[in-house]
């Protein structure tokens, strides 16, 4: 499963920011006119009354410097009233101090002052929550815009300010989790997905947000190898969506990784039994692969082969389908089909030692000694092997993730071979094999077992798979 994103969908009319760390996005979004509070709140104190008057006037002046001066004077007056004239129990002082903080772009200041005001006058909750949530929505939407552009630092700054102002909905926390997850900060991602899930679970109108947060949190736990925590979240999630094939597959995977193979087998057997009653042609590609994997793990190799063959026909450029099918033929000792499938696999990924070993196994099974020797020579001469870790597909873009690992290449006589940097040409293709996009990447000379990460982004509609070759 992949990290699931979320979106803000709330209308907003107000905004704010910070003096110490001013949020200009909120300052620019402020309303043009002063609005009185929607709850009973009185100034009582002269300094507070003067500060309210200065706040009103700040809306009417045209020059930014004049507005800033009035807001600064109002803030000073409210603070003096609270600290020097025993007005700490005056809700108006805190309420209007928060309103000034919004105009100055100070989310932290607005949060603390609004909290004090609401504690003193609980009937102001609706009015204060409106200010909080409207500002939260504006900041959150601005953060999403930055997130879409790949400006993650700016997005996180906006999300953090938003979360200071309002904590009653999960969306900002979920987006923070996504940003952290996609930038490799899994600990932080887990914290924010937990926050989002805790909020969403309390509101029956937030079912989709709850489900997304749970899935994302489980993914983070799996990345961190916290398998028992992942199991707990996935089990909860499956009480909400019991037919989610991906989640069931991930749960079985976590059970295996946690040393609980019997629990994994139980899930996989249930999936095999369920899908065996279904028409495989009615399943999507992901479910077909899940059926095949579950059948393979249950040692039901004919059923696994049937599912993988259908997956390969559905998408001839699915590397996972072909790789799994080749391994199924290996388990069945179907050497003719193993040779055929592993040869096609090598057309897709010629620098993968597993694919070469599969081909050699089939040739050995048919006692094709000369072909085995040629394949072995090709294998020992590999300067590195490329192991694929992910292929993320979107409507108009894809991301290929892999790792090259250095080997000790030799000639047939066992003499070490000199290596040089190698350029691989990646072709992203549609289901017919037509090239949609092409990218090149150079793999440097790698010492034995040295790693070199590979990440390639392809652009274009209809990309169904990839292949590469030496330049």
C-alpha cells in the first residue's frame, strides 16, 4: 500500500499570522472590516477599552505602517492591563489580544489568548472556534498548495501554524504526516498520523479520513519494523473495511515479519478460498497479484500460476507479475515455462541477478548444460545487480525506485574484470510496449556490496511499466 493523501475542503473567510515569526499568508487574508464579538464580553478597564478602539481604527487606516503602529499600541495596552492592572481575569483583554495577534500574523499568540478568553467566558466558544477554524482552513489550504509544488518546508511551516489555531479536524495533521512520510521522517509521520486518527475516530462523519489515517499509520509502523503495532492498527482498520485486499495482504505480511506464520497462513488461506470462488477476470490488477501471492504462500502453485498468468496478460509490462510467475514455475518445476518467463523478465531488467538465476535454474532442470554455462558467465560478469523496491503509478507520472548493489565481476576463468561507470536507459512504456518517456541514469563503479540508490520519475499518460538496457 502507498501513503494516502488528504485534502482540506472547508470554506474560510478569515486569516491570521505572527509578530515574532509573522505569517504573511494570514496577514494578507484578513477581513477588511472590524466585526464585534458574537458573545457577551465587556472591556471594564480603561486600557482595554483604549486597546479595542485602536484595534477598530487599525482596520480603517490605509498605510501598513499606521496599521502596524495601532496594533502594536493595542497589544501593549492589553498586556499592560493584564500584567500591571490585575486584568488577568478580564476575558475582553485576552479576547481582543487574540484578535490583534491574528491581524499581526501570530498564530501562537492568538491560540494562547483565545484559550484564556474561552476559559473565562465559555459562551464565547462558538465565536472563538469560528476564528480558529477559518484561519486553520486558510493556512491548511495554503500548505497543500505548497505541498503540491514540492515546497515541503513551506508547507510544513503553514501546517504547523494551522495546527496551533485549531485541532478539531484531522486534515492538517494527515497532510503533515504525508509530508514527513514522503521525505523519510517516519517518526514524525507516525506522530501526526496518530493525531489524525485519534481525531477522526471520534467523528462518524470522518470515516474516510479515519481509514486513510489508519492505513498510513500502519504503513509507517511497517517501515519502522514495528510489526506488532502495525498488526494492531490493521486489525482495527479491517473491522471497518473487512474486504480491503491490500490491508489483508499487509496484515499477513506483518504477521510473518513478527514471527507469527500461522496467523499469516490463516489470512492467506481465507483469501485464496474467497477469490477461488470469484471470477478472476473481474478482479483488478492489484487483487489478481494478491490472489497469486496468497496462493503461492499457501503452496497452491497451480492457483498461483493461473492468477499470475492472467496478471501478465492484463499488463505484459508488470515486472511483479512476471517475476512472481517465474518463481511459481520454479516451484512447480515447470522448466520450459520457467525459461520462457525468465527470459522475458531479463528483457525488462537485464541487470538483475535473481532473474539470471531463475533462467539458469530452468536450463539446469532441462539439462541444457551449454546454456547454463552461458547464463553463469553472464551472471558472474555482472558489475552490479539492480533490485527494484517500488514502482509508483499515477495518471500522468510514475516513480521507479531501486538500488544497485556492487558485485565482484569475473571472466569465465575467474579473473577479476575491470569495471567502469555504466549508463542505463530506462523506458517507461504503455501496455502495448510503446515508449512514453525515456530517462538515463549512470551507475558509478561500485565496490562489492556497496549500494547506490536509484530514483527515476517518468512523465506521460498511460504508463503501464518499464524496461531498461545498457546504453
